[in-house]
C-alpha cells in the first residue's frame, strides 16, 4: 500500500494537488484515524522539503510527516496520541526554515447568531465577521477571513502571505449560509489579498473583498489586511449633544466638498490633500465661513477618478487618496471639536461592473438581479442591487452602520433615490418589469429604504438621513409607521430647478417667470426640505452658477448675491457646493483644485464675505430656521410684484417677536420710497444688504432706523418706507432685536 493510500481516501490526494477538492477541512489538518486509535496530520505546502509537527504547548517535536507527493503534500501519524492538540508546523525549504500555524487545525470562528441575522437580512454589523478581521483564537492571533459566495464550488484566500497560490488556503464552506471562512495566523497588517473563486463550471475569477476596509489603488485593486491600531476619539461631548439636537428646528448650512479637488498640493498642484492638511485647512475654513455641516462626496474606494466616487467598488474601504482610516477618523474628530457635523454621500443605488468587484461575484448574479430589466441602469451602465435578497440587504445595512458607527459620521445622504424607487426609471416601455401588483414602484427597494432609515435612526439618535429624490414621490420624509420612507430630509430639486431657470433669464423677461421664485412655497411644507445647489449644477456643460446669469460682471455678481440672500431666507435647510461660495467662474473640474486665486479679486471676495455673513446671521436668527417645517414660520407680504421682479416676505421664529422682513429685487432698478408692511409697531433696521459696497455692490443701503408708521400695508397694521437696492436682497429686523443674538 502506498503512502498516499495510507493517509488519503482514493483520489483525494490528487484532487487536493490539482485544486479540485472543495471540503479541504475534512482532509487537511488534524483528524482521527479510522480506527480511532491515532491522530493523523495532513498538510499541503508546495516547495517544502520536510515538515515536522511541533506541540504548541511545550514546543516539542511530535512527529515528522511523510512526503506523500513531491508537489508538497505531507501526512503522518502523531505517535500514540488520540486527543487533538494545538500544534505548529516546522517547514524546511531549500534555503530556509519556517514555523507555520496550520490553519486547518482550527474550528470555524463564525457565530451562529451573526450568521442567522445575516441570512435573515437584518444583520447590521456583518463587517465584524466578514472580510478580514483580527482575532485571537486558541491562544494565537491572526486574521479571520470570511466571504459570502453560496454558488461557488471553491473559494481560496490568495495574497502576499501565500505567494498568491490558490491551493494554499482553501476556505471552509458553510452550505446553509453560503459563507466561506478560514483563520490564518501568518499574516501582517497592510498585506494584500483577494479571493480566488471557482464557480460550478470550474471557471476561476479573482475578486477583491466586498468587506475590505482598505484597498490598493487601481489597477491592482487588491484588498489590504487592516491595521490593529485603535483610534482614540475625543468627540464624546459632541455625540452626547447630538442625541439632544432636533435638526428640523436647528440651523443647517451644508458645505458640499469633493476632497479630491477642493485644494490640490505639490509642486505640480496635482497631489491630493491628505487628512492632516485637510484638518489644518478645510476644517478652519468651514468654521470661519459659518457652515454648520460638511458633506463629503463619496469616499468609498473607487478606481475611476471620473466617477467622483459615485461608482464605488470597495464600499467599506475609505479611499487611499487622502490617507488611511485613522486619518479619516481624525478629520471627523477635528470637525466635531469645531462643532461641525459631517455627512457622507452614500451610494446604495447601484455599483459598477469592474471585474474585481461585485459583478457575478461567485459566478452567479449574486448581488445584482439576473434580469437586466431589473438589474442594470441604462444611464450609467451600472448594476442594481437585488434589494429582495436578504444577504444583500445585510451587506448594505451593515455598510451604513459601519460609516456611522466606526467613523462617527453624523448622517448619510443617499444618492439617486429616485432610481431606486421606480422600476421604469429612465427606461422605455419594453425595458422594465412591473411589480406584483402591476405597478412601477420597486417594492423591494421601498422596503429596504424604510428599514434602513428606521434602523439607523434607532441605532444613532441625532443623525440625519437625507434623500436625493428628484420626483414628487409622496412621504419621502414621512415616518415609516405612516407608510413614509423615513428620511429626515429631502433635497428640494424643484426649488433648485425653478430658481436657476429664473436667474438665467434676462431681468427684462423675469416678470414672465415670477412664479418660478414663488411656486416652491406651495409645497414647502409637504416634506422636510434642503435647498441644494450641489455639484450636479456646475458640471457637464451646465456652466458655473455665475455664468448661468446674463449681463455684465456687475450684474452677474449682484444677481448671485441676491439669489443667495433669497436662498438663505427661504424655508428649508441650505447646501452649497464648494467654489460656489466665492463664485468660481469655470465649471467644476474633478481633476484640479478650485480656482482659489479668484479671491485676489474684489467681486469674488465680496461673494465669499456675503456667504460668510449670511451663515453667521442665519445661525443667530431663529426666525430663519426654527419653523422651516411649519407654515406659521413664513408669510408673504408681496408675492405678486412680477413687473418689478420684487418679493417681500417675513420669516418668523417660534416666538413671533423673533422675525425678519426680507426684500428681494431681481431687477437692476432702484426703488426709492418703497413701502413694506411690518408686524411690529416699532422702527426696523437693515441688518444685511447684498448691495453694500463691502460685498461689491453699489451701496444702495438703508442707514439708520427705518421709521414705522401706522399705515396699513401688505396685510400689516404698520409699515416702513425703504430704498430697494438693485439686484439686491435686504434683511430687516425690529430695532428691539438688534442686540439679541
């Protein structure tokens, strides 16, 4: 009888060597002999000349294994021992010796409860046991690898630690859950790895880890073993206060940033700004400008720069571009020290077709729908998550939880929600499949969003879940127990489209578009809105905000200042994309820094000063934020003066004495002796005027108190007479409130 037949079932040795054996844990490692009177250790170590088994308890040699096959298969009996014990392997190579902890001696580290929740679709922390996680097991420390690939014939971990050999570390399969796992001791932080996945047809693909927390840049795109370094957070006070905040009645002025192009560095001006630099430059800038929130465009690892992060492949991996995970945590911590909340742009609507990513992950349509009528986005050539699959929901729920829990983000802005809600989104009649009731609503996606929002708000009180939803879908910000989607806020895309169309008209013709400024108040309280002027409005040939406006430079800058004044006084929270705060002239270019040199010129500096002062006034004026979601917080004084392009309205706080009268003039005409109704029988003072010469205006301002008279006007018992600035916006408050912050 040959050595192979002594230690192996017929053909199993050849199958192991050829990489055709799936259940390797039943063969390799330590097992009882058939008669139960001995222990047998089998291992497969290509290139080895000899292998000894060493007791982990006392370091003594127990046995020398016989070489079954010259390609690296060894086996042998452990003398008279019958009880399993911990061991290492002393491996002799032609040029060296190495001690190896045999991974096939260990039982699975998977927790049944974790696996159950994952398979049920309710797991919130799948990242704690899938991917690559440091563990201590049987007295040794190593990495527990785990991946979901239910339709694979075989899965192996390959990486720097095993010379990328798919035969070295074949994983253990759990048929009930579709998970594969293995515990490997001889690995180091930052080493690269991937999964070699063999499908049922014998085809092998190499995939990055869906749960990798660090990844190698393109084109290699390998996953990386995480470091063990813990981050020491200093934001406990912030988190405790966050729980108490009621966002809908608090100021929210959001600065949207793409970190790759906010400011570049280096001699060539093309190097990314790292987190240390962002802490020293971006954080104080946001604070000094008076923004309350910073929103980061997607930072999950994305191979293609031109996607701006909206086609992520490593959904759990902060991109390498700006530093490591601890650098990101330090950045968020620094923001919290300055009372700046940080929101993350999150992309659960689709994923790209990069071959190392999720597409046909185990040889089957695992994360995506098989039918392209449900599984592909025709606009973006991307794939749609199968929200009806429990494990996919667990993957996405856990990812949202990961960013909020591990990085202390203060909320998530969900991209392209409309594309999730409609089965016929951007499709022709023959390109989509109705739901079970014959409708076009994506019932599985709706349920996913409802459960996502309910769970995240429950786990992290005080956060904000925000939807970019561009249709009139009802109840986006309504509670899930009232059949709403459960978001905290929704971007007001209607306001954005209408008002940008308005300012792009010549002032001579704006009288015919007056309703584009006023229509938003018809639906302003149907949702919890954020007024957004995002990156989408300044790319792809749309032109910068400044260049959407007709006229000479003076008119462009004056109109933009007046427009911002209208935005900051309109019900709803605020969002402004980087560069818009100083009127960048060119469209945003993701490949280069913003045009900071423009601040050397007075008109651009004037816009920046105006935005800063608007933010400061906004934060200190409850009338501009407390009742954003209540109709009692707003009153038209004159919304019909289309011929003069003038709007007059009043914003109220919960205390009606806290109010602001706003006059907006979208024509270059100055109006002397203009009467405005006011709520109080007292003088009013002008606290902000976009036409002030400090901002680059013509300085048509109202110095000194505006005397009140008992003349009824615009539905008020009292009124004041002012001078209306050209292409300007002016704010007035009662004189008695002048010293109140």
